[in-house]
C-alpha cells in the first residue's frame, strides 16, 4: 500500500515537473522564434531604407538619364533589383528586375513592404517608397533576397521540433529521478514508522535535515512519539500502582475473613473481623473516589463555579475539620491567617486542595510535631502555605510527589492509610482555579506546600 502510494506520488511529481518544463520550453521557443523573425524583418527594412536612399541619390545624380544600367550592379550600393514608377514615365526597372519579376508589379498592391516570389522560385522582400521631384512624384522600389532568412527560420523551426521531444523525454527522466530522490526520506520514515509499536516506542524516525519540510515532519512525529511514550509509561505505572493499591486491602479482607471462618463460634473474633473488613472497604472507597475525581477532572466533567471567596475563612474551616486528627497525634495545629484575603475561585475544589495538604501534613508529621497554615496577600497574589515539622522530602523525590500513587517511603505511607492520590488531587484543584502549587522541603527540616492564586 505504501509502495503504491509512493509510486503514485513519484509519478505525479514527475508529470508536474515535465508539464512545467514543457510549458517553459514552449514559451521560450516561441519567444525565440518570434524574436528572430522580427529581428530579421527589421534588418531587412533597415537595409531596404538604405537601398532606397542610394537609388534616389542615383536618380537625382542622373537627372533625365535612367541610372538602371549594368554599372549600377557594380556600384558602391550593390543594388541590382530596383525600379521606379511614375505617371509621366511609367515603370522603369533594371535588367535584373525584369529577369525576376513580371511587369506591372510596382505599386500594384498599395503596400509599402511585402514578400513576393520571383520567377526563379526565390522569395524577395519588396520595399516601396514614394518621393517627389520638380518633374513630378514617383515611387522607388527595391527588392532583397530573403531565402537566407527563410533558411535560418526553417532551421530554427526544425531545431525546435527535434529538440522539444528530446527535452521532454529528458525532463521526464530527470523529473522521475529528482522526485524519487526528493521523497526518499518519506519512504524511509514510513518504513521506520511501520516498525514502531507499543513495545518499542523509544524508537525514533531518522532526521536528515531539521531545516527542510521533511526534517520538520520527522521532528514533529518524534515529538509525538515522545509524548505517546510518556503517556504509555504513565499508564503502565498507573495500572501497576492501582493494582497494588487495590490488592493490599483485598488481601487483608480475604485474610481476615478466612481467619474468622476458622472460628465459627467466636463472636468477638467475628466482630473484630467485620470491623477490619469495614476499614479496608472504607480505604477502597476512598481510593476509588479519588480515582473517579481525577478521571472526571481530566475529562472536564467537573464544572467549576468561581466566586469571590474569603480564602482566610476557608483555610480556618479546614483546620477546624482536621483538629481532631491533630489532637490524636498530640500535634500543634496553628492558623496564622491574614483576615479578609479574597480570591475568585471555586470554593469546593480549593477547599479540597487545602484539606488534602493539611491531612498530608498531619499524616506524615510525627507525634508532638507542629503544623502551621498561613494565608496572606503578596504582590497581587493570594498565598496559602502549609508548613510542617515532618521528615521532609529529598530533592530527587520533590518533582514526583504530585504524581498518582508516588510514594517516597511506600511502607510508611500504607501504614498511615494514605491512598497516594491526595497531592495529585490538590494539584489539579489549584490549577483548575488558575493557580500553582509549589513544594519547598529538605530532609529532616520539614516541608512547606505553597499555593499561589490570583487575587479577586
């Protein structure tokens, strides 16, 4: 299929090239022919004007005597075919004229310049000019042989008719070769593209010249492959992580259930088993709710209702909701908000982001630690900061903490009950409101998550 398309494109380019070259050659040949013909006629007319002037000078010098004798043919003008016609004396021509042209030719057509054929079969350019003397007006005519000019025209025409087909064949052959050479990179890219699949997305198309159109096409295709490779990698990682996250609570539920079945008469053990199962089910529900939220957010299925919101009050309300969790771990949860800081946001999504950041800080800050939430207005922005005294995050992990299911310390995260989706949801919620979320952290020095939003 690709080879057939390649052949069609090659022949199409060849035909376009040949047609274009044919039109150019045809136009050029016509222009050359017309130029040669016109130039020849202008030269003949110029020479005829000089001959007429010469003949008039002879007539004026001869007076009443007719100058058309044999000596004229050997004169400095070299004019042998000339004659005059007047009302008083009629037609008077040289002997050479009478040998070539019939009587009564002068002034017969009323044309000053014309081509006539002599009795010898040759063609002549006949030029007539009217003049006058005290003896009365008369017409002077001269004739010049144009067979040589005709021969040049015939040779030029023959050359065009012979050279034109040869040029057309050469253009077809050259165009076919040039077209094949020009589209060779496309054929190579097509062959390489057919070999690229989901299992080898790291392969790239060859780029021969980044500045031409085919090079730019290859670069754009390679960029697309890079994005696809990243998307496939994220999909594989997401599938593996989601499977692992789902497998853990399901394994716990199965183990607890099997253990309870081994003691059918122990009501206390059954109650504990049911409680453990419900906890794992709750964990599964939270995980699935988070995945559903992110999926709907990516599909644009979550409409946002942006209004002017008191961010200070929103953060304070989130702190009140999580105060019980902080008290259980003997943590100090501090609110240091500037009053009346307003931003135009969707209140529900922004509250979800702040809630997730606070819950994340409580989860990973050790018992007896401190967590501080701050809201302020700086340089036209609303800034929300959540600082904790937890273990901090190493630099190599900071670029990935907002990815789904990414875990700095997997075992600790599962023990604390995290789903690995809280920061991903927080990032989406902030970006959906036109803001950015940043992380400032160092190992053993705690972390600061910073939200920056445009003011109302």
